[in-house]
C-alpha cells in the first residue's frame, strides 16, 4: 500500500518547510498545495524540488481546502492507474 500526504497551505511561515520535510520521511509522496496569492514558497521551489518525494503545486489563488484535496486525489489516482496499466495489473 502506498501512503501519500497532502498539506494545503495558505501564506505559510518560512519555518514550515522544516516540518514538511520531516513529514515527507513518513510517506511515499508528499504534495504541498499552495493556495497563497503571494506564493511565499515559490521562492523556495528549488529547495522543495531537491526532495524527490515532495511535489509543490502552486495554485496562485485561494481555491480552498476541498478543491486542493480533490485535485491531489485525482492526481494520485491517475498516477496509480497509469502505473497499473504499465505493469499489466488492473
């Protein structure tokens, strides 16, 4: 079983990255969804990209928690079905 994590952000403090990377050690994939208009973490994107199991998704607008969670769920299920079709299991 694969475990994914989702953290939905809105104008996070810069210290947040330490907590996110700690969390990333316990999941196969961690999605950081940024609902901030200012995209505070976008400047730190290279730092985020250095972790292979962390994916940063900047919306650039506050779309809400439910929208962000549904977006990531669709993304994760899409990747899962793509993996299943490539490996011949269904």
